[in-house]
C-alpha cells in the first residue's frame, strides 16, 4: 500500500501506527467477514462505521488527502463500505465548511466521530446544476427556518436517526424565488419518510432509501448555506475527489486478485492483453494526481476544475477496466458467487454511475470546453 503522502490526523487513539494502516487494519478485521453480507444487503454495517469513526476515519478533513486515503483503505476490502465512507465524509465535509456557526457547534463533533451517521443527497442538485434534471425539493421561509417538500429517489448511508446534506429551491412567490438553500435533513423528523429501494446490482447494504419530505420543518441551525451556490462551488472539488478513494481501493484489490491467480494461471493469463502491472501503473498515476489535486481542494481556477472532472472520469473508467480484467484473469473461479472478483465488477460499475456519472462528467467537460473556448484559444 502506498503511504508516502499520508499524515496522521488527530484521533482518539494515539499510537505509532499510521492513520491509513489503522483504517486498513480495522477494515480487514471488521469488514472482511461481512463484505458479502453487505453486498447481499443483509447487513448495514452500522457498528463498523461507528468503529471506523472512533479510529478517525471521518475526522481527517484538515487534509483531504488523508480522508481519501482512508476511503481507499476501506475500499480495498469492501466497495459498498467505501461508498458509505464517502457518504459519511461528505456529511462531515459539508458541516466543517459551513459558514453557519450554530450548525457547526451542534453537529461537527458528532459527525466526525461517527456518533452521527449520514450522507448526502446531492445527486439531483448536481444534475440540475448541469442541466440534466430539475431540482426535486422545494422550500418556503417560515419563522425560524423553512418548510421543505418533495422527494429524492436514492440517498445512502441512512437510518432512523441519520442526517444528510441536500438542497432545495425556494418556491415561486418567495422573496428570493429561485434561490437555492443547502441544509441538513434529519431522518428522525416525522415529516421525513424513508422507503427502501428495490434491490440493486450491488450496494444493497448501504442503507439506501427514497426520501420524501412532507412540509418538513428545517430549523435555521440545520442550514448549511443560503444561498447554496457559492458554498457548492467551494465544496464541489472535494466532494468529487473523495469519490476517487472508492476507485483507488477497488483498483488496488483488482490488482491483488490478478496477482493472486498468477502462480497457477500465468501460463495462460499471459495472453490477456491487460496485466496487473498495467493497472498498478494506472493506479499509481490516479493516486498521485488525486493527492496532488486534493492538496488544494478550494482552488477556484477553471483549469483545476477541469482536471478534477477528467481525473474522476478516469477513476470510473479504470475501475471498470480493472474489475473486468480481474474477472478475465480469474476465469471460472471469479465467476463463483463466493469470489470477490464478481463483486468487484459490480462495485466498479457503481463508481462509474454514481453522480457525477461517466455520462455527466463527459457532458460537464463538453459544456466547460464550450464556455471557456475563448480563454483556451487565447492561452
Ligand atoms: C445504490 C445507489 C445509491 C445511491 N446513493 C445516492 C446517495 O447517497 N445520494 C444521492 O444523491 N444519490 C444517490 N444515488 C443516485 C446516483 O448518484 C445517481 O444519481 C443515479 O444512479 C442516477 O444517475 P444517472 O447519471 O444515471 O442519472 P440519469 O440517467 O441522468 O437520470 C436518472 C433519473 O431518472 C429517474 N430514474 C431512472 N430510473 C429510476 C428508478 N429506478 N427509480 C427512480 N427514478 C429513476 C430519476 O429521476 C433519476 O434521477 C444512488 C444510486 C444508487 C443506484
């Protein structure tokens, strides 16, 4: 495992073991025995998420490179839990970056320790900002907060007492109609309903629900940012780059899978054009660029933003390619339900379809190139 760029964030546990090694060790001991049950959807690993929190996995936001390395370490064992790690880390990322001091005082400590679990409902807003669909949540101002209505089709890492960050649009007729507000939704609110989703191809143990808001009251100390858009611009690169952690862990394990069958199958696997060394090299490149970009997550230049999008696109594509190659290297043994190669393939597709999905990333790059064509030709 590459640990060169990693520093140790402050945690409850202080010892000489590096942060990432501690997370990796905990992931192996807690998640290896239950990874296929999480994959089947029979377990939502709440206790493991809380234990990872106690080990510092959700409190590494002073340096996003640590957060990403932690997600990657988890993803080496279980892609679904790496996704939940991303969800939890985005929740913390929103809170620690919020200008709302009352919100931070109420939620920062518990979210970063794992006492409060939750995630993010930004897929719909992220798609709406890039002209793919309309915002699904609407709100209106009332005394001391807002009333929110509407529904989101999928939000993960949820449960009866979890919270997540999302965005509503002020209804027509409001003084600042059209403005967007980012807030923390509370699943314990009786006017917020969670409905289990139909079974997925993978990720069934991720606590994913459709969420309906029926005039749910959102108090002012649950407002992450109003207006939302300057805040979104600030957190969006971090939001996307933390997803690369899911890819890095998954690709690393695909390389290990390919290497694992080499002793018995090298004589025939050598004819497969993609070898583990090819993916190791791609992994090193992805990791190095992720860590370079994650060192400055608030950078606002367009060239930086384009690099973030291009890298995220590559992370999804290499994930699918690596998992596909792992399947081909394993042959029939990887086709067994009990083998993790087929789980990796299903998890890899999720890296490529979770928002921003491959198709959205390509649209974002095309739109961006059009918008900045003048600048590029002047450069
Ligand atoms: C397992 C899983 C977990 C997810 N977790 C989260 C999360 O935590 N937070 C979050 O914000 N998003 C979550 N999503 C949504 C995800 O990030 C993507 O937005 C989603 O997969 C669709 O993206 P797309 O680019 O394919 O959308 P598009 O193809 O561009 O559009 C899809 C749109 O079509 C509609 N649609 C299509 N199929 C269905 C269906 N079966 N049921 C309902 N509506 C449908 C919806 O309006 C949806 O937004 C999750 C999705 C999955 C599969």
